[in-house]
C-alpha cells in the first residue's frame, strides 16, 4: 500500500487532493521532517500512516496518524528517549552502545504501560490505546483521536480561576478517574493542567501517561517534571513513589483552579507550610481547605495516601451534596465522540464526491480514490431544516399548517398576474448580450497577444518564474524574547548570529546548530527548532536549531544542440525541473534541443525554477502512430486529453503545443 494513497494532509490527516499547503491546517506537504524522528508518510505494520511530529519529550514523540483499516485519524506515540538513542537513515532506532541495557529495560516498561492502558474498560475517561506496534527496533502506541483543549486553556478562557462550587463539579469526575487508574495499578506521575484535556461535552480526559524513569529526576533518561505539580519524591531517586504521588498533583490542581496560580515548586517548600489559607476562596468550606493542604503536604506521612481518601476529605462537610459528584455511570450508548466520528465520515465522503465532480473524472478514474476517509471535515454538512423537523415530530401542527400553504398560491395569483403584464424589450436584451460577448472576445485576444504570443516569438525575454511566497528576512534575538526559566523561547525567524551572541541563552542551554537549505528563510535565519517554543527544558538541556543556508541554487548547463535523452538525463541528474515544448518548424533538427529559455551559467533555484526546452515536433506519421499509445497513457495519468506530457524532476506536467 502506498503511504499516501488516501491523499491526506500529513499535518492534520484531512483530505488534500492537490498537495502543497493544506487548506484546513496550513501545513506545507513539502516541509522537511526532523531527521531525529519518523518522516511523514511512513507506514507502520502496513496499517498506520505517520504524519507530522506534534510534540516530543524525554520518553518519546507524538505524531498525528491515520488508521487505514478503521479509516480514522489517530495519535501515534513512539518510544524514543533522545538522550540514549540515535535515529538511523532507514528510520530504525538504535540505542547508544553504553545504554543498550537501559534502553531495552525501559522499552519493556513502556510496552507494559501501553498494554495496561489498552486493557482499561472503555467507560474510563483515559485516552484509550487502540493498538501496540513493535517496529523499527522500538514500540509504538496508537491512541484514539479525541477533539479536546487542555485544562490550562479552559481555565484561561474562564477568567483565570473558578469558584469552589464549579471547581468541585469540574474536577471530581477526574479524581474518580485517577482512583480507577490506581486500582488498575497505574500511576500517572505527570498530572497537570497540560496533561488533562476537556472534550466538547465538558468531560475531562486523562492522557500522557509515562514510565517512571521519564518522571523522576536524575534517572536513566531526562525527566519531564511539571513544576508545582510534581511531588517532592519525584526529585529524588531514593524516595518511594505511589498513589500519594498523584494525590499531591490532585491537590495542586484544586489549588490552581480556585486561586488561578500555579503552586510553588516542591523543592522550594518546607515542612509544615500550608499553601491554601482559610477564607482565600469565599465559598470553600474549611474542611475542603484542610483536605487540599493535606494532599499538598511535603512529608509522605502527613499526606493523604490515596485519591479515594482525598475525595472523602473534600466531601466531608454537611453542606456538600455528595450524590452529585459520584463517578459517572456506565452507558452502553455511543458517546458524543463516536457520533462525531460518524459525522466526519459522511462529510469526508461528500467532500471527495464533490471534488470528483468538479474535476469531471471518468468512472475508471473514480476507482483510484479510497472511500471512507474519516477525519477533519472539509465542508460543512447540510444542516436539517428545523421547521421540517418540528413538523415531522408534531403531526397536529403539520395538519394545521398544510391548508395554509395550499391557500398561499391562491392569495398571490393577483400579484403574479400583475407581474405578467410587464413586457420585456427583446431588442435591448439582444444588444446588451452582443456588447458583452464582443467585450469578452476582445479581452481574450488582448490576453493572448500580450502573454502567449510574446513568449512564442521571443522566449528569451520571458520573465523568470518567482515564488508567490516571500522569503523571511529574520529578526534579531534579544533578552525580551526569553520566557520564564525552564521554558524554551521562540527562536524560529530569529537571526542565528544574534542567538549565538546571547549570553543568557547560551548559559541556559546546550545549543546545536544544524545548517540546511531552505527557500522560505534567508541565509542565517533559524527556520525550525527542537524542542518547540514553550516546551519545558531543564538548564543545560540540548536545544537544536536549524539554520537556513538560503535556497539551494544550481548552475544551468549547456543543453542546446544535445539530444533530448542526453539533455533531460543531465537535468534530471542535477535536480533541475523542466518542460519539453514541441515546436512545428521543419528547419529544426529532430530529436535535439533547439533552444532553452535559460542561458548556460544562469543560477537556478532548485525548488522553484522550471526550464523550458524547445524541440521539433515530428511530422512523420509513423512517429505519431508510435507515440500515440504513450501519449494516451500519460494523458490518463494526468487527467488531461490536450497538450504534450513532459517529465521532469518535479513530476508529470502538461504543456500546450506551440505552433
């Protein structure tokens, strides 16, 4: 199976029939992938198509993906700890020679964790694992795709903090979900507003489980700890971790929701300090304040040990209506996400059908499209008429309104008769039609004379092709661009020299500069960074910056007078795109390049410029017959029946014949 036979955008897995920039997410399909991760269009187990890199952390990477069997968009999680592995050119992950034992042991932990999540009942609000795939000397977990926003974004949109009444209603189902995870033997160790998400129905989903080494400081791999939510024992290899570790994070979440502020780091706290004071939240009872402070206790013996006990402490008040906040009951009916998936499937099928009609594809060509692409909708599905639905559900109203509809034509007959008395002027209509047709014909002749004939008579004067997109010149990096300590600043679009000269940035991180050709950024400008902007990175962590070398240019060789096969082979070898244009001129020598629109020695943009090569069109009937089959085959593959098909480094192109 071809990796992208479904014609999907590798940025969002929406249908993308034309390639190039996606109209849904804006992702450019020609964007080069990071060599440290899987490249877009990679196929796993003959079933999953890997898209662009979404995020990375010390344990591995997240990609958007597509399940070809189920015809659904998915998330794909790859185990690839960056500080003990290297990526081979074929995509295989290889551990460093000194870390092979640690790599295999942690990979076993990762696989066990993913299979444990997959075994959870579907009623739990934990992002489900639908498949575990060993490949490329590592393991991949396939997660169900759910439309969500982070809890952090939700609180920002809600004014920065919530009352205790709304906090309890929002977080209590999450606390029950954590309790269920603990009963299944799972410890999250990374609960925070960034790893908890809210779906369209308002339900909270738990995601981003990791192995213990990825959430413990100074372990075999770099740790990802969320400041203020990581428990004190996560900063030491000699402390015990368990359900109480997640209880600390749950207390921090409750504190954050009612105050709108992140708790201080566990490393900066001392024994016996209470973060939440009585009266700080007006509608919060004293029992809830004490419950949150016990959950946030620094010492293990003072802290609430289980999530179940934490829930009981929060609700240990006479005024609390505990019945409202019990765990959600199990339902066999399909949830809102599955209903939306079905709606997506119908919308994508309709979008593909509309696209085929617009392109006027023949029945044989329609078979090339795969059906059932289920992801982001390209077009709005037609909405049902609310009046019609009301009438269908209310038969008495329908019977009452039907006679009124029948009376309307009779009531409006007098108006229609008056309108019919108005007569049109046929001569005036004919004259205006003739005038418009003459103007359109004159405009067409003018366009042909100013564009097409000028290129034919004097091809050397034709302006060079240019890209519609401007090249970014870049800006200097200053201390004002730095984010808070521990977060990676935005560096894309910055001049690399200004980044190198910034002492504070050099103090924080170990920076690696990788130079590559890029036609969208000027030479010396950073066009990509890993980790991405806003990612948490400890002091001394590695930061990779990709610096543009400018557009890759290559010198135009001498091709005039060479045989077609020799000339095109030369251009293909140099990576230069070209079009062959046949010209009817008996004085030209057949089967050779008679002229080109670029002079030898001209520097060409390898990705943007296309060279026009002019050849003599054969007048021999036998040659036409021999080439007829080839032209028909190329026409079918190009969905065109006019023009001559030429092949260059950029693929098949249709060029009209020049007479």
